[in-house]
């Protein structure tokens, strides 16, 4: 949180000096199949020796933040750069062990990226694209300490294509952006193990579609 606040402070300082430069802050939500990690969680459900109360469920969505800058060169053309974060909700399995004690196994998915791209805006409608360097990770908190340990991560490049529906006021602008994100290569998790201790490797092209809602502190 301190890093995010520091980042926003730097952006604010920059935009005070450049009239064409705006801060971008928003929400982003995306849908993907997550066949690789869902296959792993299915194996954990099937191989568990405990009596399952609530098994792991299929994962489909990531939600998070989109922070960045926009610089207008002309009225309808701008460059953007920033950082975004998407993470799953709680991924958990509740079960009873051999002594009848309830155990909780918790996981989370997270995808962060830094990106740069362009925007062509014609009145209220526009389009754009950006290139992303992604870090996709899987973390676990079996000890329920609220401190997730990163089990594996994978880096890959992707490109996002979007439509921008934008409303401008005197000092701010709001944009609604449906998008499609195309991965250039599959991620790969190869540090996972089954309950029996056998190494497992999972991967897929993490293509996704979704929507972002962003606010700019300038036109």
C-alpha cells in the first residue's frame, strides 16, 4: 500500500507541471478459463485423504487496480503507460482430517503487469491497444497465517485491444473500456506437487476478456 501511495504522489507531482498529462486510476475485471490451475485444484480435491466439506471451486475471474498516466499529443491521440493488478478471490478447500479437526487450505491467483500503449479517441468513442509484461503467480496459505507464500510464478508478454467509451467534464474524464487480452506464449507452473509429492507442471495461454473503468484527473 505504501508503494501505491508513493506512486500516486509522484504522478500527482508530474501532472501539476504538464497540462497534457493526466493520472489514470481505475478498476479492472477479467474473465479467463484458467484450465491449467483448475486442473491442479481438481487433482487436489480428488487426491485428498480428508473428508471434504467444501472443495476447491473453478476459477474464472480476476479483479483489481489499474494505475497509470496519459499524455495527449493532439486532441484525439494519446499515449498511456502504467501498472495493473488482478487477483482472484479466496480459493479454499475445507475438510476434516483423520482426527475430525477442520483444516483450511487457502490459495490465490495474481497477475500484475506493466504496460505502454496508445489511444485514439473521437468524441465519446475510441479505440486503443497496449503491450503488457505480465507476472502470473500462485500463492498458498495452508498454515492460515494470513501470509501467503508464492509457490510459483511465470512471466509472459501480451497485448490488450480495447474500445473506449469516454465522458469528459471540465476537469475530469471517465472511460468505460471493454477489452480482449491476447497472450503471446503460455505461462508455465512447474513447481507444484500433488498430495503424494509428485511434481506437476501446468500451463496455458492466459487469454482473457473483461472491462475496465478508469478516471482521469484531466481531459
